[in-house]
C-alpha cells in the first residue's frame, strides 16, 4: 500500500512538472530577483547594511502583492 501511494505521488509530481503551470507561477512571482538589486542580493554581492543604504538612498518602497496562494492551492489540488 505505501508503495502505491508513493508511486501515485511521483506520477502526480511528474504531471505537475511537465505542465509547467506551477513553475510559471513561481517564475512570475520571483521575476524581480533575476536582475538589478534582486540579483545583487541573490548573488550575495551586498550585505544587509549595503542593502539598507541602497533602499534609503533610492527611496525603494515596494508595494505588497498577492502570492496567489489560493490559486496555487487549487492548481495543486486539481492534480491530486
């Protein structure tokens, strides 16, 4: 029985990966981290003090946006 559950989970995970829908949502959510300040942070080129200085100097004020959690939960549930 546990092997059947594991096999089913792997098949579902494969379908989710192959569809690309989940990855598309992830890519859209984190697109700002692939260039500019986000890339510098991810490449560890700036420490926290440098990030703070840059944010204050450039008056960076990001606005909150939805992570679309409910939509992503529904997407995953469609596969299960």
